C-alpha cells in the first residue's frame, strides 16, 4: 500500500494505473497518464517549423546571391 500523503502528491486515486520499475536496490513507482494518447501529444513537436527554417535559409542565400551579382 502506498501512503496517503504520497498518493495525494502524485495524484494517484483508486484504479489509477502505475508503472513499477526495479532500479538497482529500489522500486520506482510512476503514475501512467489516464489517457496515454493525449499524454503523447506534442512530444515530437518542433519549436520552429522546418518549412519556415528552410524558407529563411533560402532568403539568406538569395540575399547573398544578390550581393555577389552587384
């Protein structure tokens, strides 16, 4: 049984699924997301758009080309 104080801090209620992991000489208890798919949303989201980065790089290249032709 997990003490009430710990359950409250971790948001563990009745029926909540947990991941138990044995790490060396201790046990780790990790509450699993109630909706796992929602928990993964945005996980791979880039901070900036790759398309925007490519367009900016091309603008810089174009500006450099214009300077060389003058």
